[in-house]
């Protein structure tokens, strides 16, 4: 019985081929962090939100943080308008749905997320924090090509 199962499994299974590395999780060339930060800072400024950059790199991925403060009465509308502007003017796409209190966008190898600050506190500016997360470190250098087959060189002739 075991021999019959082994023969059936061998006959029905196709050989596995190495198809090379998996494609990246994004399309197009990786975007540098400076470009992404510049775009997001620009769309926020157009809506009256001033932020400062707080870089933080981790192994294998990068993380940028933009933070600032805005009028609590209009912060939610300003964030929504800034994200809409990023989509229309800079080609960002809607990101994963993270719930009604969080906005997200994606572009290339980047994801941007911002949460709504919640109930305004009288007399205090509302915090605005955007997290910008990328894969591949935001580098613009191309990915090296996989090595080809080894070159065959003839052995030296012996006498």
C-alpha cells in the first residue's frame, strides 16, 4: 500500500521549478523618503497644517514621522482634505481600511497613516501625527540582478 501511495504521489506531482525571487509588494521603482516626506508636508501645508519631520530607521524598513498641531475645530476636515489632495495631485491611492478613526494612503513602497485626534480640548491645539512606513528602506538604487549561471572556462591543457 505504501508503495502504491508513493508511486501515485510521484506520478501526479509536477517537479518544482525555481522561478526566482518574489516580486516586490509594490509596483514601480521605490520612492525615496525625501520625496514622500516632501509630498505629504506639501499637501498638509496646503490645508494649513504645519508638521516637522522626525526620521526613525529600522532594519529592513524605514519609518518617518511627521508631527505638528492644528486647530481642534478643523483638524479632522483638514486631514481629510490633505489626504484627498495627495490622491488627486500626487497619485497616492487609498490605503488599507484601518477603521473610521484612521486615514491611510499607499504609493509605491510607502504607506501613510494618520489618526484623528479625537475630542478637542478647549484651548489646546490638536496633535497631528502621520506615520510613513516603507519597505526596502526607501532607497532609489535598483535591486541587483540575480547572478547568472557560472561561466565555464576550459581547464588548462596538461602535457
